[in-house]
């Protein structure tokens, strides 16, 4: 195993704190797959006997099919297919390569051998699955609660299709409490579309709304399965990052900035693509919704002051 591959394995959630010497021979027997954008990794409603570890590139998960927006983004160190791999059921989502990617395919029998060699592999896999299930449960709980209050308000922003502020205020604090109980780090990110006020003044609100829709799609498709995102209001989008350190959260913020810029959203008459700025903070034990958003807005203003199209962290 090359030093580069060993370092990537050690940094991945699946092999974190694993004695790689105990499983190296098994890893070396696994197949490495080279993919191009659009290649299928896992087909929805199909059997899957392989767990895929992303070595490089990006994968996108589509729970609703190819013609719907992606639900999540997987990057180097993330896993794909663990649910269908473990329970033996058909996959519930389509997974495609979003960029030139390299994956390590770990067959069912190899994974069990590695679990026997070092039980930490099993613990890590359970932690990954638990995180996915918790995120799904949050969505289910929110949906059930909202069905009782449907007459009062919806939780979906009609313009962008993302969750709205009411959903954020309910769901974010629930996830914050879970992370506090687990003593896990959690960060809040606030993204703002650069110069949207000027776009509205110059071209009208329909043009501005179109820019928001395109930007929200680029954001949603660039997030991880465990991340929670919604439209906070106006030109601002809130993203909660569970089990994420400040270093990782800042990297997520910069990745979101690149994703929107690389989406090449042009708003005439400007020839420059649309961009966003991001503020990032760690959520503290004593934080309320008000204090979190007060602090993250300071970080956002710092990103704007430093030239926009960037992420800034305020501890």
C-alpha cells in the first residue's frame, strides 16, 4: 500500500483508528475502480454486495432518480452503499460519479474478514450507518410533526425547493442537542449570494429569483449526507454540519463557494459567474438559535469584507 493510500485510509471514517497492518492484505485484494462523470456506481432498486470507499473525486446520491436534484455529495474518505451492503436489500438510491473518481470496492466477504481482524472497522461502519439513520429519522420526525401543522405553514421554501426557516428553527436545535449528547463537534455555516441586491435592482426580482434557484441547487448537490440545509431568508442559506470539526467545516464552506462559482451561473448583463460568501462557526454548548446566527453572521460579514467568494471562520 502506497504512503498516499495509507494516509487516505487512516483519514477515512471507515478506517479511522484501525490498525491498517492488520487489514492491509485484505485491502490490497480489493478492486480499484476508475470512473468518469456520469458513470453509475450503484443502481437504485438493485442488489449491492460491495461497499465503495471514495479514494478521489466525487459521487452524488439521487434518492428520487436521475431527473431530480442530488440529495448528497460524497468525497474522498466517504463510503457509498453501506446500507444495502449490510442489510442485503435492494439499494434505495442511485449513486453516480460527479467527477473523475477512483473508488475502492470492498466485497462483502472482505469486509467481514476485516471486521474480524480489527473490530474497530465494525465500530466505524456502525457509526457511519448511525449518522445516516439519524439524519433520516430527523426528516421523518419533522415530516410527521409538520403533517399535524400543515394548515399553519409548510416547511418547504417554494422558490428553491429547500427547507424554509421554520424547518431550520425546529430541526437544527434538535440535531445540536444530539451532538451535545454524543460529545460530537458541530458547526453552523451561513451562505449569502454575493451582490443579489444589485442584481434585483438592475435586472428585476425574477432574475434574482432565478439566480437563487440555481445557487441553491449547486449548494444542495455539494453537501454530504449528514448535512442539513435550508433557506434562512432572502439571499441566505443555512447549513448545519454535524460531527464536523472547525477545520472540516471551513473546508466545506470553501467547497460550496467553488461549487457555485464552477456552476457558471451568469446573470446578464454581467459576464462574471454568480458567487457566494460563507461564514462558519463552531456551535457552543450554551448556544441558542439566536446566538448561533448572531455569531455566524459576524463570520459572514468578515468573508464579504475580505473580498467575497470565500469562507471565513470565527471561533
